[in-house]
C-alpha cells in the first residue's frame, strides 16, 4: 500500500511515500513487487521467463532456472533459490517443475504458479518431444552420437558450476562446507541413493544450523 503524509505547518511542502510488501513468513507469497524496483511482476513475465528456462535448458533446467530467476530477472536471491531447491529435493517429481511452481507461487500466488508452469511445459515440451523422436530415429549416426556426447560433457560442467554458485553464499560457514562435502562423498564416492543421502544428512544439518545460527545463540 502507498501512504501520503501531510505537510508540516511552517515548513516546505514535503511528500513521503511508504511502501509495504505483503508477505506471509519466509515462504509467504510476495503479492507486490520484484527486486525493489517498484515494478509489478506480470503473469506474462512469468510465462516468458520459464519459457526461456525450458527452451534454453541444455544441461538441465536447473542451470537456466537459476540464471534467469536469480541473475537476469532478480526475482529471488541466491539464498532464497537455494532454499527453494532444498524444499524441492524432498518433493516428489522433477526438481525443476517444483522450482517453477514455488517461484511462480511466491511471486504471484496460485495464478502465478499456473502461468509459470504453462510457460515451462506447453511449447517447449512439444518441441522437445519432436526433437527427441528425431534424435532417436537417427541415433545410429556417428555424427549425432558425437554431438550428444559433447553436449553431455558441457551439461555436466554447467551442473557443477551451478552447484558451486549455490554454495557460494555459505562459503564462510564451515559446517555448510562440511555437509556439502559429505553429500558429495555419499553421492559420488559411496554411490548412495539421493533419498538416503538427504534423509541421513538433513536432520543433522538442521540441528547443527539451529545451534550455530546467530538467532539461536542470542535467544
């Protein structure tokens, strides 16, 4: 809401605007503006944004979701995106779909979630199914196998770079680096299932974070 304050007698006319953004907790739905610029995020912007995520999603949609949502659009920051990703790890279904729903809902409520998912699914999946069928039909060609092999290497590099970027906001916290190393060891070295690693590390990391956080020490 905007509030205009009256003038004080004997002084020059002044005008001050107070802005309030209605949120409900940390995970509340942001009802008003994005990035503090005073611009309302439209449903069309959500649709086009996640349309780009899906169309450019070579190397995994997570890479481009972070680049567009955090770096380009600045709808959320690195920490908020990491929290959304963490939540989606415990939800059934693909992480990228959960991220799409969470970001759309956070910015514009249920309608925003529908707009974001529609942009992510409708056109790109139609193109992807057609392109995938074409690749499967000609998968025996050596040139196509070389192209797909090169894309796979680039995709792996993009995923590693995105993981490092997600970890950067916590680089000063030794416990965060420790649990990141444990998760990497469990997945890559021990080759444990993702659910086992999450269920094993999540309770311990939550307990350690609650003990070491500044709020916990001051309370």
